């Protein structure tokens, strides 16, 4: 069972470290990650395994959202099944 995390905002030091630390803290394993810096903007997509998540998924989503708010980033976390349904033609 996986989730998709997207992060967009102005590039600053520690974005990847912050998100990945929160994942490790709650036993979410990063399966794949891609990131890019476009001028002054940062964009990242992560696929994380949430099978061993130590908190309810909704609490994990809130944790990542709060990190985003603190850093002025847009952080969206959705279950992989929902993500696939949203992008199925």
C-alpha cells in the first residue's frame, strides 16, 4: 500500500530532509523520489510505502501538511489508489 506525496514551493534548504525525516519518524518508507528546482521553485513527487505506518493515515497527512505550512510549501498526500483513480482516463 503506497501514497503519493507532492511538494511545491520556493526552494529552501531542508525540504527533502524535513519530509523524509517525518516519513522515517512514522515508519513510512520512501520507495521512489524525484525532485527538481526550476529557477527559484522546488517541485518533488515521492512514492512512499505506508504499510507499516505507525499512526493513522489521516494523522500522517496532517503532519506533512503542517510541515508544508511552516515552510510555506504546498504539500499534498494521497493514497495511491485515489491518485490512480484521479488520473485514469
